[in-house]
C-alpha cells in the first residue's frame, strides 16, 4: 500500500500499512476544518478495500459531531463491503463523546493500536 499524508497547521492525517491493516492516523482537532480531510482519507482507504481499516484517533484532541458522523459513515461503508473498521481512541476528549452518543455501541473502539494489530 502506498502511504498517504496530509498536514495542516493544527491537523494531520496519514495512512500506512501495519501488519496488513490500513491504519489512518489522525492528529489535532476533528471539527469543521479537519473533518473533510479525515473523511476524504477514509474514503480513499475504503476504495482500496483492505481487510480492516483502522482509524487511529489517539492523537485527536477534539472530536466534534461531524467527526463522529464521518466515523459512522466509514463504519457502515466498511461493513457493507465486507471489511472491518476499528477506531483506536484513548483520550477522554474522544472516548467521552463516543460513549455519550452511544456510538461506541456501534463502532469497535479499542484504546491501543496493539490491540488491533495483535488481536
């Protein structure tokens, strides 16, 4: 897989292959300014059809409602294509909104990337 990367002043997205999985790492604030970049990268990875797409949000400082919607969309598209989709998140600023909205009941959310790669 070819690595891809996008970086702005306070936001970055890059994708690489780790253990046969497509891992899209997002850092910064996933809000109005950053969500479209994240969505575009997730869409590009879904088009490649990896067995599992991982959204690594351990570097995300704020996850807004648009970011949650983008994750749900990616999840539904992955499932429809027979792929797995996992979110890696450990910061309260990301985990709390996922729990509060009960999105963590729909998405597979784990605290570390090792749990996805090894598991």
